[in-house]
C-alpha cells in the first residue's frame, strides 16, 4: 500500500508534539493540546489520509493514544519506546522505516 | 563640542536594528496559516442549513460563485470526508475538511449557522460554528498547521463566546486572525 504520510506523535503531559513526513521528504512540526479537543482534532486531520498514513507514537499513555488513533483513522500505528525515539521527528522517521 | 554619553553609544546599534527591520523584530515566531488564508468574503454568517448535506451544498455554491471551483466537487469531498466520521470537535464547533482535486490553493471559510444542526459531535452538542478547510491534494504542511491553529482557537472558551457575539464578517475575520496569531505564538 502506498504511504502518503508518516506521522510521529510524542505525547507529553500537556501537549501532543506532531511531526509529519510527506512522500517528497518534507517534514513539518506542530503541536496539539493534550486534551479531548486536541485528540479529536488530530483524528480529524488523520481521517483525511486514512490507511495511507503510518503513525508512530511514544510518551504519556502511548498505548491508549495509539489505539484511539488507529481505530478512528485506520492508519497502521506503532507504539515506540521513548528511549528509542523521544522526539516527534524521530518518530516520523521510525514510521517511514517500518514501511 | 559634542558630549556623547556612553549609554547613547551602546543604544545606537540596537536603535538602528529596530528602525531598520521593525517587522522582523516584532513578527511572531511562526506565521499563521489560518490568518493568511481567511478573507472577509469567506466569512458566512447566519447561513440557513437544516442538515449537513444542505450545509455542504451551500459551501459548494459559495466556492463555485466566488472562486469558480466545482460546487459538486466541494460538496462531494465534504460529504465523503464526513462519512468516515464526524468532523465535529465539540463545544458547538466543527472543522469539515476536504482535499479538493481541482483546488489550486487552500481555502478557509468560517460559517455561523442561523440555527445549530446535529453533527454527531463527541459531546453530543449540535454545531453552530464551522471552520471549513478545502485543501489541494498536496498540502500536508499547511493542512496540519491549520488543524493545530484551529484547535488552539476553539479550545479558548472566551474566543468562542466572542465569536458568537460578533455582528459582521469583518469583526469575525479580525477576531479569528488575532486569535490565530496568538495561537501561533503558543505553538512555536
């Protein structure tokens, strides 16, 4: 399956740090509030890509976050230890290499 | 004879820098994608729509009339996205989004409905304010920043209340732009 987008999500206590890696190799970073509203908005963003996105998640409550995002968006989602890839950019690269 | 105080000597380079490039010194750390793309003409207040289908058809009509983008393409894209899952954020707000094939750039519309409509929101509340994002197929970076900015904006309860009190499109656009710039400073 073609991957349109690789997304790294580093969950902190008050913020979800996001990095998105496009097929052309460009990387962009931003953050969402670590709240129900922030999670809903992140799901809305990912829904536009559906199964063509791959996610790597680490940090606070990573398993439940990964499950919520995978269920909603249908994207392949990987839970990664913070010691392997602590930053959102590194997580996006991790998602790219799992393809 | 001119007496130069040491403080004047020290302050001169800083003064020169400020005068040479004030916008650079005062610019926010990150430009707002939302503020860049939202125009007063794309703020639609008191729009009458009885359902999501009505709403998306009205957005399509507006896009066709204003920008010459296919009305059916826009409405179909929004409906298709909505079938995957509701685009409601909660608090009476939704962010419908579609990747439009023939769009050459990104469009942002703010809509306040004449009456709230059901939207399958996570908090169960009907939706009355919407930020509609229409993005070209290859626009991941701006797409992501728009979502982040919109979330920051609508997480602010005071801003949501102020938006509901605005009487005209100019006020709404200004409030959203100010909020977006503030949100960008937080995101940076």
